[in-house]
């Protein structure tokens, strides 16, 4: 193998062979690919160039360098960040009543708005020099996660100013004057920001935007002839738009009179505009699925603004799309994954407890195999979400801006949240669908599509963004080869392309050999990190990484630019890459948490589930690739003895589900970071009280069941034979009291709301 990797110096290196190769091989390929390569629009080019690569590039390489992942420190909060979570965040959660917010007010109460502003929740990402909190991305994630476990409305209100919004854009691109003018006010809540990108004709396709700005002369603040921009726009789906005082606006800028230079069509530009500016219509609300966060449309008619309202000033005209693409990582990689994880942990803790509290046929419903399966899925998915969230946030804190990974976890975590909440609703049954103050799952179920739709619709993210961007950004060679093909100097382009082609061939041969070797050995000889419990999963990642790289190269070679339109195929590539990343994050998270043995069921469920998904995606890719004889040959090389991975089995499902049914340290770690209370007048407080009471009474209940089995007591419900059990000294009075408390708490926890007709007609 070593000879193969070094012999290219002989086979390709001598002068006459190099010239012959360049003439007979590289030149025809260069000409064909240059002709076939589709032109990239400016927005496509800027999207492809956005952010950086990290572990995603290692997975794409076919031979991951494990040190890249291992060298990332464990997620950690500072003392100041932890104090904020334990103080203001805890207090904010205590102030929130989700039923009152969503059903009665359809907004946060005034005192909550005031608390958010006074405690600088909107200034988490703003440096202290501008009056902000200057928290890490991991702290930002922890805060949003905790609030989301209490109220999605409050979580969205807090997360939007700290993700893709004016503050983020000002920090990255604003002038000193703009930062001084706005950042202090944004941090203090004196200004409420919103960012307006989406319009009726332009959602994910920013190139279709019809909002325009014309460079011209106009009157402004007493001056009759000021060079500025006359804007006309229509936007919708703008979160915080109805209450915003300052609007970040994306529009296409034109300069027909060449007041700024020779270019007439300047491109997408971003400006910061006070919403009281004449010509702006704002304040109307959308009503997204009965949720209460502020979201609505806005319009601008002949709105004149000075040039210095452009974020970054005149130097940044036409660079708006690049600015947005570079800044998207926070919204996709921090806020939405945190919201999703908060919702999933909430469902695990409360619906898991409900499955232990609720009885059918004199047994907790969680003990039925039909309920165990979704419980295990919920617990395993929660572990996956928390791992991906914390590992990605920590990577961003350490300087990474992984645009492909941000798309992966936005898509994967919101989709997995959907599955978990659906499972929780199945477990809750009637108590989940009857809305009211006691219902803790219904509103979360209703709001799922909101997180899936925003920051790029999930269908588009999966079928186009993850692999479409990943194949260019993460592949070791493709981006460089595309750059060579786009060179105007054909001779120089051919020279560079030839050198890259040689390296690409070498890389493909290496990955093919690894793929074959791993296929026949099941990667059992590969050098990987981990311990006796996890090493096998690391090896499967290595195996599938090599297979993924080979199939990606084959797809790119045979389909070229047409791959862009093969969305079913690119979707399967996205699934494979996404699950490889999630499995890697799970293993890293397990290691960072101290490799605790009682968490192993969660780790094994997560790894087996994600690796099985990778395997199935690679199998689907092999079915979809062109030239079936070649794809069948690749299938035999990759899976010579059949598919090695199975989905989690019955024993593992039982162990994983049991974590949610017991009051254990593993359950506490799994749901760590969400808001938990034990108040009787709170819907989740009643669940916590009942869960503890039912578990405390379980040994007493077991005594009675055994006595009934031994015919010492008559058969029947526990509450009906309690007196008999006392009289026959099967249980003590103290034990009877535990049963009484448990049954009382159980009834309160499983009760649902009902309303008078007049109460419902008011709404």
C-alpha cells in the first residue's frame, strides 16, 4: 500500500510522462469539465465560500484525523455565565406561564419584557465594552435551551437578537460609529431589533428578491441634496418585526446614475433603519400556529436613507449576501439547536415521568414494550441532540465557523425534535391533545414546524445545502479544481488542474483501498481513539467515512454539474454525512462527560441508530448512482459480507427506556440544563411531585401486589385494598401514607382541563 501511495512520483513525475499525461489525459478532461461546469451566481459563490470547515472535512476526506476532534476541549461555562443561568434565567423561567402567554395574552407580559431588557438577555453576544454580557456561544446555547424548556415564545424572543440580527452584523461588519450608536442600546433593550430578509417572492432563493434600493439624491434632516438610497420593499415572516424599533433590511441595490462608481447593478446590500422612518409600515402580526412570539410583515414605500445607514458603510455595498452567509452559523448552529434540545429534554423528563405515573391494567404504561420503544427513542435522540449541540457550540467558541455543520445540526436537530415530540404526544394520549393550563406538551407540538421552517426550510437544507455545499467546501480537492477551471488563463488553469488531478487520483485510490480493506476486516485493525465500549463505533465511522468519500468521488465524476439537480441522491449523501457527524459528536460528548458507565445505554443507542442510518443512506446511494455494473461492484467492495450494522435491539431498547422511568443520575444528566420546578400549581411541577411520590411508594405497592398474588389480600386496585392491607399488617401506617400521597399526586398529574362554553367562546 505504501508503494502505491509513493509510486506516483515515478509514474507521474518524470518530465516526458508528465507532458504526455497532460496532453492525453488532463487536457481533454480539463476542456470537458470547463465546458460542463455550470456558471455560479454571485449568491451561490458567496454561499459556497461562507464559513470554514472542521470535522466535516475530516469525515469527507475518507481518513479522519481523530486528533482534530479529540483536541477540542470539553464544553464549559464560566462562573459568571453559570451565575446568570442560576439567577436571571431561573427567575425569568419562574415568571413564565405558557398558557397565559399563548392563550390569553398572545404575547409576553409587560413585566417579562421589562425583565428581559433590564437583564440584557438581548445583549448576550455583545461585548462588555458596548454594555453587553459577552457570553460564549456555549453559554448562549445553554440559556436558550433552558428558556425553551419553559416557553418557546420567550426562547424565540431572546434568541433572535443574539443570532442573525443587527447586533451580529454590526459586530462583524459595522463601522465604529454604527457600533457606538446601536450596540449599547441593543444590549440594554432600548432598541428592539429585527432582521428582514424573506419576502413573498424570495425565501431561500435570495436571488429572486424584488426589494430594491436606488442610489439617488434626496432630502434628509434638513439637507435638500444628500446622496442616499430610495427603498421599496415588502417583507414577511419577520420575527420581532411587529415590536422592532430598528430594522436590518436586505435589498438589491442599483446605481443607475453611477453616483458610487461604474457598476449599475451593485447587488444585495444590508442597511440598518429605525422603524419610525417615514414610508415604513410595520406592526401587523402573523399568527404562526397558535404561538405567541412576535412575527409579522413590513413594507417600505419610497423610504429615503443616507448611505451611512448601510451596515459597514459604502465599503460594504453589494456584500450583503456574503455578510449574511458568514453570519448564519449562530442562528443555525446555536439558537435553533438549543431550542430543539430544550424541547426534547423537556419531553423526555416529563413524558418519561408520565409513563411511570400513568397506569393501565394495573401497570405503569412505561413497562409495556409498545411504550418502551418510543421512550428509548426519545432518550437516545435527546443524547444525540445534546451531544451535537454542545460539541458544535464549543467548536464555534474555539474559532470554527463550520457552515456545513451548522446546516447539518439545524436540519437534524429540528427534525429529531419533531420525532421526539410526536413520540411524547403518543405517550401522553388524551392528556396531550386537550389544551389548557395543565397541558405541558400541546403547545410544543404545535410550534414544531416553526423551527423547521426558519433559517432555511429543512427540505432544501437536506437536499441541496448539506451535500451541495459540503461537496465543494469539505472535499479535499473539489474547490481547488473549480478555481483552476475558472481561471481566465487556460494554460495556467491546465497546469494547476493537472497537478490537482494527480493528487485527486491518488486520494481516490487511497480511499478505495481503505474502503476495500475496511469492508473485508470490518475496520477492526484501524487505529482509533476510545475505550473497550466505544472503539467499535469509532471504527465504523472510519469505515463509512472511506466509503462515503469513494461514493462522493464517483458521483461527482459521473454526474458532474447534474448532481445539483439529483436531489434524492444528494439527500442520501446528506443523511450519511449528517449521521457520521452526529455519531462523532456522541462519542466526543460521552468522553467529555467522563465516560460514565450508567450512560452507556444512551451512547450505544445513539451510535447504533446513527451508524445504521449511515449504512442505509450509503446503500440507497449505491442504488441511485449511474452505471449499475459499477455501482454493484462498489457495493460488493463496501459490503462484501452484508451490512454490518443493525438498529438498536430489544435489550438495549429496554435499558435505554428504563433511564426515563427511574430517578437516576443518568436521567438527571440527560435532562440537565432545563427548567425544573416542584410547584403544585405548575403543570410540570405536578409531574415532578407525582414522579417522586410514585417511586417512593413503589416498594409498598409491590408488597400489596405480592400479598394479592399469595391470596393474602383480595384482588383489586391498590386504593381499594389499602384498609385490608393495614388490618392484616401487610403494610404499616407510614407505608399507607406513602400510597395515599402517591395516588393523590398521580391523579393531579394525569387530570386534564375542561372549560365552560363561555370560556372558549371568548377566544
